[in-house]
């Protein structure tokens, strides 16, 4: 997708103006959706469209408010106009109805938007300078369970939207050769552990995360009646003196290692390698922007890297797979299989300890 410049000069100057007014365009789009303007147009999408007065009646907004929003929407190709009547465009329909678009949009608005103003500072200092817009933590993960709303809901909706499509596929694959004791590193809410414990009745799972996340995972597993086969290990993976629990024959990490820098990934994987029993397996589920089928997916992941820069931790990203795979090998793991398109977007890396 990226081996040549795809834009003509005219396309480039138009794109430049879209970027120049991007923050205003984003907020106008949010208002069009959240104030009911797009929904009002959707009701008349297959008839004669809607006048400004009709949209006012449907939304309760003033004629001025509707006019400036619709005219902004024209330039953004969200709506189109004929004879004084406005119609919902294809882009408007995706903004209104598409779940992936809604999840990405809400995540950007509620978690990233204010923090993004601190991106330059974050790049210079190697820390998430924008995180102060959400809370007083050194990294987002320290406050993940106590973030203010609506950021808390939007963050988890974003995280779960992508993993929910991949988890059932990988769980079925795991069932073909199940481990005896699985170490779930970065367990978050315990969703993966819950799925595996339900699917594999003889499995035991050790959940590893920071204490606040472990408390939530424990509550969810106990509520599901699965707590007897789970153990909980509060470990800061960046603490060199904090070992991982031993005795597991498989380690699992999903959308986890992208939360760390290059060197931190190597250090974590070495720690994982040392904790496993001989012959242990490591499965890593990640999103790589260079292994996506569609440009929209690659674009979303490239921009998500900036969230890590200014909000999450200041030093990680959604990786180019060639960079990531080199880190895995540097940590002393052999990659035995690479499966792309898991759940639509993920790549599953199946690894073993190198000889």
C-alpha cells in the first residue's frame, strides 16, 4: 500500500486542507452523529431528503446550528445536497451505523482527543504527556480500572471489539492441543481466561497483571463459577526483580506486548521463556499494520500508535511485523507458525523456546 506516493498535486492540496481543519471536522462529525442530525437524514434517505427546517424539527437544534453542521458535512462528504434538500451519504451511513467506526470514533474522542494536544511533548520526552487529561498516573495501565467516564467505557469497547472477533477462533485452535496450565499474561478483565476455562474443563489458568486488573478478572471468573481453576499473580512485568509464576506449559499474550517498547518486549519474553516448563509454548496475538488486507485497517493501527505515544505509556506502538518478529527471535523464541487474518485483523504467532 505504501511503496509509492498515491496522490496527485490537486489531491494532495485538498488532503492538506482536510488535515489543517481536522480537529474542527472531527468535532462537527461528532455533533452530526450525537445531536441526531444523521439519524434525521437517515429517515428520509430514500425519499426526497430533508430541509434544514425539517432537521431542526427532528433534532431541536436551531436553524443556524443545523446549517453550519450540514454545510461542514457537505465538505466532508458525510451528506450531499440537491435543491435545498440534504441526503445522508455513504460515509454518513457508516458513521451512523457501523460498529467499528463507532468504537474507533468514541475511543478517539473520549480517550485521545484532549491528550493529542500533548503529542509533541510526548515525543520529545518519551512519556505519555497527554495522560494528565485523564488522571494522575505514570502510565494508563495504572489507572485502567478507575478512568473517568466516558473514557473508561470507550477504552474497553475499543479493546474488546477487536479481541472479541479473534478469541473464539484461537480458543478452538487451542482446544486441538490444549495445555495443562496456561499463563494468561495481561489478563485485563479475564475474558480470555473465562472462555478457555469454559471450553477446556481440565485446564488451569494463572492470570498475571497489575493488582487492579486482577481484582476485576477474579470477580468475573468467580461470578462465572470458574474461580477454582484460576490463580492470580500480581506482577509488574517491568520490574526486573519480579519473576513470573512457574509451572505453566504455555503462555498467552493478547494485544499486550504492543504496550511496551522494543527492549521491554525482549525483556518480558525472556522472562516468559524462563518461567515455562521445558518444551513450553508461547502464543502471541497481535495486530500488525503491515499485515492488514485493507488500507482502512492499516490506517487505524498506524494512528493508534499515537495513542500509545501520548496517552498510554510514551514508548510503544502498533508494530510493523518485521520489527516485532525480530524482537521475538532476539528474546530466544522460535516462531513455528504465523497465521494472519484471525478474527479479521489479528496475527497469531505460535512460538517455542529456541534450542
